[in-house]
C-alpha cells in the first residue's frame, strides 16, 4: 500500500513501524508535524509529550531509553542548542534502548533565527547522524537509525531539512518491525557520569566512530552511481535534499539537456556521519575534479579535502569554498543545475577562482513575486498589547522625558518589530528578552525597559530569567503575552492550557501564581482589547521600581472556541461619509484587514474578527461594529 505523506508524517510513521514507545519534543518549524503525527496514529502503546522545552524533552527520553525503550525526541535546529547540555554528556554515558533525536534543519532560514547545520553538532558530540534526501527515504531510514543506536548503545541524530520535512511523496507503507520490549532499568554505576568515567568512555566513543565509518561505507543509502560506463575524470558528491536536486538536474531537467551528452562523471551520495571514508576513497580514485553539492555548511567538502590531503590525492575539490555552491540559504533544482553546468561547461579544467555569482540568479521571464512579509493576524491580541504599551510609554516620555526600550522574544509577537508598531528592539533566542533587558537596564538605568515574552516561551525558558531578575534586583517590566496557546508553530498545548498530547486534563499551571511565588514586586493582569485599562496598567507600572509583570490575557484568534476564532458575527465597518482620510487607523495599527482605497480607509470584512481595536482609534468616530 502506498500513501501520500509529508516528510514529517513519513518520519513519524517510520518511527511507529520501528516500535517507538516514547516520544517527546518541543514544537518548532519545520519539525512540529513529526510528534503530532505520532499522536494522531497512536494506538495507546506510545507515550507522547510536548515538553516545556527541548532540554526537558531529551532528558525525559533519556530516562525511558535507560529503561530499554525505543525513544524519539523532536525539535528544530536551534532547539538542539537548548538540548545540547544533556546530549553532550549522554554521548559519554550511552543508552540502552534505541534513541533517535530528530533535528530539523532550516536552510534559508525560512522560519528560524539562524541557519545552523546539525551535521557539525553530530561531529562535535561524537554521535552518528542520518541525513535523508526524500520523504520515502526518511520513512525507512529512521528504522536504520534506531537499529544503529541500539547496536552502539549511543544516541543518534536524524537530520531532515525543511524541503524534506514539508514536501510530499508517495510512500510505500511496510509491515511493522518486531517490537522490542523494554528490559527495564538495571542499576549500574555506568549511568552516573563522573570525570573518570567520561575519560574512559571517550576512548570507546572514538573506536565506535571508526567502526561506524567502516559500516557506513557499505550502508545502502551511501552509494556510488556511474553516470557513464566509460572512465571519467570528474565526480559529483551530494547528500540530503541536495542529492535529490542533483539527480533531477542530471536526469530530468529539460534545460540541462544541452550538457547531458557531455556529462561523464561518477556520483557519490553521502547520507551519514561518521563520514564513510573507504567509500569516498574508492570514489576519488582516478578522478581529477569533484563538485560537492550540499547545504548548509561545507561538511562533506571539508571531509573530502581532508582525505585528499591525508592520502596525497591530486584531486581538486569544488563547492562552497570555490564559490560554485552558494554559502548561505537553500539550494534548489535551478541553482544546482546551474552549478553543474558551470562545472561541466569548462572542458579543460575549472580554475580555483570563484565563478561569476550571476549563475546562481534565476533568469526567468516571469515577473517577480510581490514581497509579502509575515504579519500579525487581524484581531491578534498581541497587536492590542503592543499598541497599549507603545501609546502609554510615549505618553510617559512626553510627560517626563523617559524613553523606553522593548526587548522581544521568539514567537508570533516577534512580528511586532514591523512598522507601524515597531515594538521589538532586540530579539536573540527563546527566553532571552527578559535577561537582555536586565543587561540593558544596568547600562541605561534611566530608561524604561520592557521585556515581551509569550506564554509558551515563558514556560520554555522565561521563568529562569525572571528568577534571575528578582534575585539580582533588576528594574524591568516583563510583559507576558498570554494567548493560551503555542501559536507560532500551530497551536500546540503547553502547561498553562490544561491539556496534554495524551489528551489528559491536568490543572492549568498559573503564570500569575508562578511569578508571584518568585517574588515579583507588582503583577497586573488585563485584557489587551480594553485599551483604557491596558494603558493605565502600563503607566502605573512605569511609575514603580523593581521587577514588575504585566500579564495580557486574550486568546489567539485561531483557537477554536474563542470568540474571534469562531468568527463571531460582529465586524467593524467604516462609514465612508464620515471618514476624513486621516489614515490614523492604517498608520498606527497595521491590521491586515484594513487598507486605503480612494484616499479613505476600508475594512476587508472576511478578514475582520471584530476585535474593536480600531474603533476608539478613529478621531472622527467613522468606525463602528455591525
């Protein structure tokens, strides 16, 4: 039987087929659907959990793996930074049950703070990594990852990238593998990490990496293809989704037909770390020039350069270092095709100088797509929260000359940085808004410092920052934007919502009670759509000292069951005869439901949620609710 599956769905179903019994993670695009798919297809034999952060997810899974269970942890590439502390130590301790850590990389980056190549993390942590190039491959490869983890008693990283995660393919669904029953936790000093144990185990880790390299030289997803049977002097090396693009360029791209007759080369596919040295050395024999096509970093390229140096091979390696492959962003079938054309069009030898970068630019005759930056949804409570803080702080600045700085965080509310709100002055990583504000306040004590953070991010990594602020007697206002969900990644539950991925109903964990227990000096809770009360709350907190918390509570418009989420019947409407065309509503709010036509404001009724934020803003009362 075949099913059309998204890559993330294929990974999840492949893990279920492999007998996974414990799955944890933290939502983050492009990885989120992996855990959600496991939960959707759970027959009751799998424990599934959205953890409060990636560190907690990995450590919980470690406990299950110590007891012999097959476990999977899901996250995006920057989430691995949060989980790196337990991962680095776990590599020394090892595991009993198979452990696969799915880390979805985001070349571009499309929805992340950074481009980050998890292959380097694999090398740094000294653990194996599997790098699928298609959804079909991911479905079967993850079973190999579990088996490999159990064979070597070590965690394994699994690195799909955005285009593998979110592309779809027809995947052949195979019978489930025999399920391994956990043997239970057996007490052993080896589960307790001490310096002496870590020192001794490092020798074992290095030996295992050598054995893995040998094994991966014969692994089915590491392979050499001869494009032509005759002897050749050129080769192409690729891995991950770039390998799929390479095949497309070599075999199916019509625009590549003019060079296909001249393509005489070998093709090497690399899908794992440790690097399969024996296979690569066999591939390099008799070659003069090699083009490496990969994303993000020159990981394969560096390994080939090292091999050529160690074994004194006179082979020229081209790729990112030579400028033939872009050093940042995603590859695509078009950019790969153009790089291959440059590689083969020079019939003699490619010079070591980078080619003209124009070959990476599309020359399509189609018009360019319009720029469509992401925006806060119409009716988003974060817009109301930002607007209240902005208006009140500007009033205070006009009154006493005290300016305000707004430290932001990771979530939907990061979009508050855009005009016209312009309310995010800094954004580093999850939870950092609160601690960055503390550093700013120490250097600029006469400035009002606001730190914005969402409810899910508060549980993820915000609590620590507030404790640090209270303990060190900082003078900041922490604005917690509680919209009752993890909105940015698709409305996943968190501890403040009273529901889990196992559909149990624990008591909601109160953000207000947590910050009160920490010792925050003042806490004010308000609905951001009540602008009068919200601005008064901001002004009152700005007149105080110490660590203060302003808790804005209003549900995300995309939550089913909320008034806006159910598309209530009330809509805002502009009376054209009263509108003066002052554009204040459009200029100040930036609501996507509002625009200008013929010099007057108009509201797109299907987008409007009737939040009413624009009504009081109109100086002539031209906006009303119908």
